[in-house]
């Protein structure tokens, strides 16, 4: 017998569409590398990122300076508020002493030690009629 190849129910071959992978966007590729922890940093990329890194460092320095400056201003404000309260209480105490010492009886006691006596009769006005 001769070698015969029998092909049953052979369908005509339909070319299948080859699926070409969609081109990934740059952002998607970046996310993929970040999620896989696949960081390849070349020297050119480092040099290219130096201005951005310097900008971030400058922003951080400004932020730190601003925080310290704000803390200094808050401390100074608290110190001044305490000083205001102290001066206000001193003002009130001095004012009350002045009010008590400016009474007629306390003035009379002080002048009595100098030999000046209080008037018993009311003062009168001297007028002159001649020109």
C-alpha cells in the first residue's frame, strides 16, 4: 500500500488577526516600573533632575525658615502679652496710690510735717477799683 494522507474536514485557513500590543503611554510605563520597583537611573537622568531637586531643597529650606520664624514671633508675642499684663497691673496699683495720696486729708498730713497748716476760712478774692 502506498502512503496516503487522508485529511478529513479540512477547512480553509483564515488568517488570524495578529494582536499587536497597544503602545503603553509613558505614564503607564512609569507606574509599571514604580510598582515593580524597577528603577534604572542613568547618569543623564540624574543630571537632568538636578534643577528640580535643587528647587525642592530650596522650598524645604524656605518652609523650615518660615516655621522657625513663626515660632519666634509667637514666643515674642507671648512675652509682650505677659509684659503688657504686668505693666497694666503696675499702672493700676500706681493709679490707686496716686488717688489715695491726692486726697485732701493725706495732703494735709504731709504738709503738717513741713509746718504748713490747712486753711480754716475760705479764700477770698482781692479786687482793686482804681486804674
